[in-house]
C-alpha cells in the first residue's frame, strides 16, 4: 500500500485507511469476531492508517483496534477523537480541558498505546474552537507527547476554516463523487497551511459502491434508514447511474472508481474506507490503483455530470 504525507505533520499515512464507524454498529449490529477480522484483514492488505472514535461501539472499536495493532504499533497510524461521549440521553459533547484529557487518556488505554498519531476534535460547534481551553488542550497534549498531531473532524466548512485559523494540522472531511464542494472550496487554504486531509465517506455510506437499487431497504438499527427517505434514496441512486462509465479497463467496480476519484485529488492524504467485512478490504491495493488513478478526461466528465 502506497503512502502519502499527512500535510506538514511529519507523518505518512496509507492511501487507503480503515474507517471503523461501521464496525461499531452504525449500519446495524455486527459480530465482534467479524469486526476484529476486518481490522486484521486491513492490516494484512497493507493498510496502516486506522480511524476510530470513543463513541463508536462505546469504546469497543478502539479496544478491538488496540488489540489488533499492539504487536505492530510502530507500523500503524492511529487516528481517534475527543469531545463526545455516550450518556443515558445519547451523545453528549463537551470540549473543556478536563473532558478532553479524560477522552485522550481513555483512548490511550483502549488502544494499548503511549501516543495517538492523530487526535481529532469530534465535530465541534464553532464556539467551542474559540474557548480558552479547547484548542490549547489539544496543543498541550501534543507538547506532552500523548498525541503527535491534532485536528478537527467536521462536515461544516465554517468550522473547518475556524480550525485552520486556530492551527489545526489535520482535517477529516467528507469527500466523494457526489459531495465535493467542501474540499474544493478549502483547497487553497489547505495547500497554504499544508494541512493533512483524511477523506471520509468516500463511498457515501455504501451508495457509491454502485450495488444498490432504488428499492434498497435498511434494517431498523441502520442509520441509513433515518438518513434517506424512499424518495431521497431514489434520487441518490439515479445520481450514481451516469457515473458508471468510470468502470472500465482496470477499474473493475464503482467502489474502485469512487476510491480512485478521491485519491486523484492531491489535497487528500488518505481515503477512509468503511469496510465492515474482511472481503471489502482484502483487495485494497487493487481498489486504489495507481496514479493518475482515473483518466483526466474522466475527471472532467464527472465534474460536468455532477454540477
């Protein structure tokens, strides 16, 4: 698996990383054995970057990852988050210094490590980045060696810009064939600040795998059931169909085409593939392809089709 520099952090990340939100049950209950096997399969395929959060599986995902990488810690880059926890009422965000330190210490313990490569503030509201303790705590944790780089995970361009102005070294942003505007709007700032980009949702929760019909049904515990109405899903599926021209030659699936589209953007350091089963990531190198990933004329056509 090829690697890329993560901005100016001094870290290198694998072009494809493993996103583990789905392993924690976002798409429905998953057996622990399957989740662990998926992490192992990613490592065997050469994936070295693994993206986690304390929220996912209520800490279980981090524990599974920690167990898998313990004996090869120096070969992997661990990404996790702070600022959000589960309570009886649901997800609770808090970005004060004590809470952030507690989150970091908890992640270090579950991940069985003495440092976190990339530590992200988990979807902070704008005002949290202006507090006198939130960003300073992240910077303090870096100076103490508990994290090597800090940043923000967000889908809000305003939050991303504030994070950049506050010195964020890494941004974790949604970016895919159908959701491009945010990254494109930030590209000049990202380049100027030499910020690393972790691209999440490269398959848009599975939609861009190209395997769905407009009649796709989701289980009650699958977040996509609430995300898309039947009408919205129909529209989304029909948006994918014109993009199937990308599947040709060595691009053998819409999954591969979608990942290669993300990797074709030089602003991206790593595309986070949310595999839920080993078979979805064992062929990571084939899925990623090599530069230029997709023909330049195909990238132009994508832009025209998805205006």
